[in-house]
């Protein structure tokens, strides 16, 4: 681990350069440039707030407040978006950078690090705007807001561990990426993002314990909607999943790092 971190640190210039290039290339040839990083999430927040709180007058069971469901929905969608972006980008990162892997010698783990850093950069912009909305609307959760950091760490660890595992397998079996794109759609609806778990039958709700993303999403929603600190014991299975996926991902990567270049 120490050697791996040391090698990543020695290539920090490559990592930061890759993050900068990817961010710039995303908005190259657009008139508004990086302003789109603000416009897109701002539009989403406005739409969710106006449509669900004012037009549809959606209400969250057991929670008062005109914006309760909008905040609940944004908390779930934004958090899931971070997870989906990390996993989706990580599972394709070795394929997308095949030429780079063949031509240059650098720690291959730089690529997943770049994926996580870019995803967190995008998330911080979007979530910063959402936090500003919470402040302006008088719905800021207070000190409980700080509890998001450890929950975010669990989410990122689980996502990148899963992403690296899929990324290595995707090099040798290209169907893996296609199959997971279908799985993640079902996974989204099996996670309490657009609906509260309390409305589900007991038989279905018990299955949620097998979904590590459910407890993570619920923790974010509890913090942002009601200002409550998470029930840390409920995050233990997700934490175990996160560690397990990171160990699996690193094991697969170390076993097949040399073979991947030949396969690409």
C-alpha cells in the first residue's frame, strides 16, 4: 500500500494534468464553457423544486415542509449520480485509455484516481449549488451536514472498488460493461431514491438490506431532509461491501495488470 501511494504521489503531475484536460475538453468549443457546470445542475434543482413542490405538490410521508420531497429527491439523485459516474467511468477507463497504456509507462492506478477526482469535482459543483439552495430556502440541516463526509467516503470506496473490478473484467469480457449498464438501471429503482422505503411492503423492504446503496442513500436523505445524523450501525454492511470491493478490485488489478495491455 505504501509503495502504491508513493508511486501515485510521484505521478501527481500526470494525475492533475489529466483532471484538468478532461474538465477542459468537456466544454471545449462551447460558447459558455465551464458555465455549463453551473447551469445544468441549477436547472435540475429548479425543475425538481418547481415541479414537485409547486406543481405536483408532492409531500413526503411524515415530513412537513413544501420542499421536503424535492430535497429528498435531489439528495437521492445527486448521490446516485456520483456513484453511477464513478462506476460507469471506471469500468471503461482501461478501454478508453488503451493507447495511453500501450505507449506510456505509468502507474495504472492513476486512471481510477483521475476518474474519482473528476467525479468528485463535478459532484462538489452540483452539491455546492444544492447546499446554497438549502441555505436560501431555510432547510440547511445544521451540524448534521458534517456527517455526509464519512458517508461520502463509504460511497466512493464502494463505487471505485466495484468500478475497478468491472473495469478489469471488461478488458477481457466486453459484455461485462453492456450487462452492467442494464443492471444499474434496475439497481436505481431498487434503491429508495424517488420513493421512501416506508411505502414498500415488508417483504420487499427486507430485501433492501442486501442493497448496499440503499443505506447510503437513506443516510444522505436523513441528513438533508430532517437534519438527523445517520444511524451508523445501518452503514456497517455498506462499509463491509466497500472494503470487500476495494480488496477484490485491487486483487484483480494486480493479477491481470500485465495481461490487460496485451489484451487491449
